[in-house]
C-alpha cells in the first residue's frame, strides 16, 4: 500500500513524548532512576491522512493536564503544513517495585507545566 501501518503512529507518539520530557530536562531514564514508571492507561489516534514511506514527519507532544497520578498528553503528526494524525495518551505514575500508583514528583509537574505554557 505504500503507507505507514496505523499501529506505528503509537510508536511515533512515544518518540514525541520522550523528546518532550527530554526537552523539559526530565529524560525518562531519570524518572526510572527515582523508582517511577509512566505506563500508558489509554491511547487514541485519529487518522486524517496517511503518511507514506520516506515522508519527513514532524511530531509534537503537548502536556495538557494531570489529575493526581494521571497525566494527559496530546499529539499532532504533520507533514509540512498538513495534519496527518492527532491523538492523545493518558499515563499513570507508579512505583517501579510495587506498581502502586504514586503522585509524580512536585518538580516534575512544575517543569512540564512550564513547558506546556511555552508550547501555547
């Protein structure tokens, strides 16, 4: 078919999310070092146009809200000015040993919220 398989877009979301956190100064590895994991609770993608093999895509992740131990991130995948896919993921924060929900560190929220304001 020459188009990107629909399931791959969730991997693109992960790349965008990881880079958003890295740009905020919180690489995911640092969260893991503190004993916190961020598993996905929910993921959704809306496919508007297909990406084709060898397309150069732009990925954008934007922190939206969090409520306690749940964080919501929106995504937009574009090719030039054309929006191809939009979506979101919801994540919880858990202790890496017990997998029990925990609140994210206070500095994490402050930093990610500041980055979100810069993206508006």
